[in-house]
C-alpha cells in the first residue's frame, strides 16, 4: 500500500474513534435529558429543538459537505438518540421482561400459572345458585381442573339484565371451590368491593370493561391477592400492559394477563381472538398469560381449535365458561358449554394441557 494512503487512513481511524467517543458522550447526555423528561411526564421528541440545532449547524457549516448532507447526517444522530431514550423508557417498566427476565409464577392453592404446564380455568359466567356451582365444581374437579370461575358481580351491557348475586354469590363460589379443593376466581368491578371480594376469592378478576378503571387497578394492586387482568374490548397491547403496570406499581406482582378477544368489524364471532397479542404478552412481559376462548369466540364450535392454537403458542392457561344447563343460564347462554360439550372440548385439547388435567376426564 502506498505509504501516504496508509498514513492518511491512520488519521481517519483516529478521527473515527474521536467521533465515536463524542457520539457516545452525546448519547449519554441525551439519555440524561430523556430521564428528566420522563420524570416530568414530558415526551422526548422536540421538533423545535431539532430545527434549532439544524439551523446553527448549517449556519456554522465549514464545508466541504453541503448543508443538505450535514442535515441528513445529524437527523440520523437525532433519530438514533430518540430511539435510545424510548428504549430506556420501556426498560424500566415492571411488566417488562427486560426488568425481570425470568417468568413470574403465580401460585394459587394447587394451581401454578406460569409453571410450564398449562392450566384450565373453567366455570359458569355467573354464579346463580348453590346447586349450579356445586354441580359445576364437582364435574370440573373430577376432570382435574384446578381453578373455578364464576361471576358474583356481573358487568352487563344493559342495566336491567341480571347483575349477579353479589356477596351471596361470593359465598356460594367460595364454598363450592372449597368443597372440591379448587381455587376460586371472580370479578371485582368496584373499588368499594375489593375488600369483600378478597375475603372470598383467591384471584381477583378485573374485567375487560374495567381494564382502564385506574382507581380499581390501584385498589387491586394494593390487595394481597393475585389479579387476573382481562384485556379491554378495544385496548391495544400497550394499553393492556400499562394497565398491568398500575397493579404492579402498587407492589402486587401477582398479575395474570388475559387475552379475551378484541372488538373488530367481524360479526360471525363475538370478538376476534388476538393471538399475536397473547404471544407478545408472553415475549415482552414476564407475567403468566391466559387466553379466554369463550369470550373471544362467543361460539362453542371454535373453542377447541382456538384453545389448541393458544396452547401451541405457549400460553399458560385457557379460560372457558361451563354451565350445567346453558340454555337457562342468566348470562352468556349462547357461549357456555354444557358438561358433555366440555368433555368433548377436553378430549380435543387434553394432550396440550398439564398432566393432571390430561390424565382424567
Ligand atoms: C367474564 O369473564 O364473565 C366477563 C364478563 O369477561 P370480559 O370482562 O372479558 O367480558
Ligand atoms: Mn361471561
């Protein structure tokens, strides 16, 4: 190699290193600004500030690069800096896998969510009577289901529809679960009910319609009970994670995320199961993830295929509604399985479930 070129290349190498050191120093200072902006609740992107910097850089441009090139180079630097600030923002979230790389396990009696072996959560939409809950719990426990569901406080679209049995329902649900050694999950809709629901339930469910009820999220975050957090009807994945963050930020790290279908233009299913959302939840958070196929599909013929898809995608549990006699159920009667339908469902998903549920039935 020509010695003059060699020498000049060494000069270029030295400048590259200096540029890199300066860029790194610039990035550190920009990150510090980013942290302060976050603390103050301000965004990182400030177009006026970028314009100002580009203006003095072009004014002071000594050449040989034309102004357009200088602008282009610095815009790349601004873009990379912004991306860095945004990434640092995400890293600090409690839900994030970057904050906690290992899976969070939620243990409730015999059930472990996120323990590697997928579970089933099953039970009627609403708790209607002692007989109904007893028959359902007996049937499900016999098949190895460890988590019994049933609503005592029901979020109904019409204020004139059955609203649930309230505290009486909580008692019935608790007693049925105890009789068959199951864990009991039920919805809490009001901050004023968190205490009484915690008294009877093992897991507090926050329903889709309340996913952004921030007062409720804070209240269940302060309760010392695991929280089953359903994704809102029209919530983005990010909004769902932020809702989880509300609970986690109160010191309660026992959060289970539930994808239950989102509202789309599709009419042949009640909602549209967003399997990508469930997989994103597994990848980006450390929390256990459940797919509620009943509320997602709203029709029984889709439950087993959707459950198989969800389990194959790696979710920690599947949620279904089961009722001794769905025709006379007081809510969601088109989508609840009767016992024979549940047995058929189980036979189709059994091989993907934890051994306890897989053995029996
Ligand atoms: C339910 O679980 O019965 C329920 C009302 O679900 P969601 O909040 O997902 O509609
Ligand atoms: Mn329901």
